[in-house]
């Protein structure tokens, strides 16, 4: 592990430790007996359905990756299944160092360049973030009737403001994506000339990222392909929302009464929280979901912790058994692949 990665891990540990301390300090007390009782009362048949949905989502991710590759390379969904499961298992076990395992495995298997699959990964992230943002805009303005019953009417105003901001961001990103799709290379050359006068290293880094986005956007061959990819992405995140809904319903009570707007809000908090996590143990996503359940929706401390942990296990960590099974079948070592993809990633930045 290099010095930069050690420093990054150290910062994550400190931040998570601080968040845990603040959470515990705010609660003053925590009843473990109540926590165990609420967890034992979970309807586990709902959780089994959640895991099935999550596995199906990885199949849809393979379908979407095949659609991204269609303009430049012909392959099948079945060939792309193993990289999806193995890649997300690596992300769950190794943290952010495992983020690039999927594009690396696809590139190696399909005999494509690593940079081209990183570009696909970047566009995949755009569609994911855009889909969640679009769902948040729609549900944010609709709201959740339960918020009034819980006495948190001001939440509607805050969510509407946030939804409006998300809408502006979506429009701006869409305009930038169109500009890059049409004139990405010229834009990259412009920045290289302007910034290169002061720092060739910075200019090279910015140019390479602009070109990566541009090449990634070239996987969208026409407007029809864009619509298909957007609809598929929306379906995927709606199913992800259904999985959250099922986890909440497995507890019953107030959690089962949370509507679509509340679930999308919880999903977004979890997504942002996942940016701060430790390999194999997460941290940020659980704390974010627990904080929203407890502080925003007024869920009991013990119930919020139980639900936040189960959400993380069912929707994020459940891929590990299948990922490891497929890695064994494909003779893939996650740590070895992570080292290889980090070297490939470093080579791209040079």
C-alpha cells in the first residue's frame, strides 16, 4: 500500500471514528436488549426477496454494460455477468481500491483497453446519479404524507429546495454531456493550451479526464440508445428503491409506513455516506442511513441501528458469496486483480 493510500485510509478512519463518537454521544444510552429484540422480529422472507432483487440488478448491470459496448464491441450479457458480481464483491471487501475491478475484468476478458472500460464506468456513474436525481426530483415535489403525521412538515420545504437544486444540476450536467459528446476533443485541446502554460501536469490530468468522458459518451450511438439506457437505469433504481421498501417493511410499524419520497431520501443519504467507508466494514453508508432514520424520521435508536445495518448487509454486502464463488470458478484473486488494476490506473494518469 503506497503512502497516498495509507493517508487516505487514515483520514477515513479518523472521520468515521468522529462520526461514531458524535452519534454515541448524542444518544447517551443504547439498549442492546431492545436492539436484539427488534432484529429478531424481522420478517426474513422479505430479506430473501431483497437479496434476489439485488442479484437481478447485477444482471441488469451486465445488460447495460453490453449496451454501452454495442457500438464498438459485440458481446453477450452472460459473458459480462461474472465481472459485475466479482467487481462488486471486490468493492464490498476491499473498499474503494476495488472500484475499478469491474472495468479491468471486462477489458481483460473482452480484449479491450482498460481506458475504454474506465470511460464506460464513468458514463455508467452518470446514468446512475442522473436516475437517482430524477427520482428525487419527482418524489421530492410529491412528498410523503407521513411527514405531516410525524410532525416534520418543514422537511417538505427542505426536500423541495433540494429537489429544485438537483433539477438544476441535472440540466447543467446534461448540457455539459451534450457539449462533450459533440466537441469533447476540441474542449480538451482548449484546456490543454490554456492550463499548459502554467502546469503541464495539471493540464494533462484535466485533458485526460475530459477525453475519458468524451470517449465514454461515444458509447451512446444515438438518441434511441440514450432513451433505452435511461429507462433501464430508472428501472434499476426503482427496483433498488423496492428493495429498501422491503427491508423497511420487514420491521413493520412506522418504518413500513415510509413512502417513496422517504425511501429515495434514504437512498441518497446512503449513497453519499458510502463515499466514506472502510474495506469490508463500510461505515459511512450505515451511519448515514441510521442518522436519517433516527434524526429525520424519529425512529428509535435501537431500531434505526438495526435497520441501517440490515440495509447495508442486504443491499451491498449480499453480493459477496456469489462474487467469491464466480471468482473461484474464473480463477480470479480479488487482491491480485486489485493490485493489477491499480497499476493500470496509475499508468493512465502518467
